[in-house]
C-alpha cells in the first residue's frame, strides 16, 4: 500500500436512502466502481438548482391556450362559423406560449 498513488482516505456517512440514490445514479451511468464515481463527482460534479417557476407558467399558458382552442373548435362545430377576435385571442396565447418557451430555453442554454 505504500506505493499507492492515492494514499489519503476520505470517509463519509450516508443514510440508506442516500446510498440507494448513489447506486441508482451509478447504474444510470453504467459504472460499478463507487470510489471512482464519488471521486469524479466530488472533483468535477455540478450541482444545479433550477427555478421551475417559468416552466410552471409555461404549462399554465399551455393549458389556457389548449382550453381556448378546444372551446373554439367546439363552437365552430356547433355554429359553423368562426370570429376574427377568437382567432386573435388564440394567436396572442400562442405568442405568449412561444415567448415563454424561448425565454426558458435561453436561460437553460446559459447554464
């Protein structure tokens, strides 16, 4: 052991759930060497906390837009006609939807 390149030992304690999470992540990566995995994560690992408020807003706008489209489709099938302001409202919803999606993508790209 005197010839080992890595001769300093670092120990840590984990809960059973943490151990299972570590093993799950190792399995996702396809590695079985816990020591190498933990060393690599400690040195190169990244912790990213994402604020998902924008994504929740995007989902909300998507639901509103989807509901509007469904109501418009139902009305067209019932009456056989469509109104310009209905189309304009739907277009505005889609514009908000795409604007939110583009903003989220720009923020993600900056990570």
